C-alpha cells in the first residue's frame, strides 16, 4: 500500500498522519467491499506484513494524474478530501492511496521520493 501526500498544502505532521490514516482505512474498506475482485491482493498484502509506504506528491493536479494512471492500470485507489475544519480548505485532495503488485504500483509512483 502506497500513500502519496499532497505536499503543496503544507500540512503539519499530525494533520499529514491523520490524512494518511484516512487513506489507508479508506483503501482497505474499498477493497473489502469488493472482496471478490481484490481478495487475493489483500491476502498477499496481509501475508507480506501489510507494508505502508508514504511518498511525496507535488500538488493536487499531480495526485489527480497519479490516480488516473492507477485507474488505467486497474489498481485500486482511494483519494482523501479534507473536511476543511483545521489546516486546509474544504474539499482539498490531501492523500492518494494505491494498492497492488509492487512492479505495477511502481509504474505509477516509482519515481517519487519518500516523505
């Protein structure tokens, strides 16, 4: 599971951690709802230690572009849009979560630096 944080928003450490958690839970729930489609992927992820990697994204448009690439490759993904009650404007795209085979996910996020 890979999380891409929208760094243009300038979120604090705690805010970022919360948004990444929303992405992880949201992506997991999405995959559980579509278990017939993602059961094997979830089982492999669980058996391999449930890795979560957090990367730097450049901007809202960058995360949107990455989500489109993930979709085109058939990867499950989840976007977090903030409620706007603290540090960022309502509706801001804060984090993109992507799940899949490492080689395929790397086609989307392989060039991004760790957060």
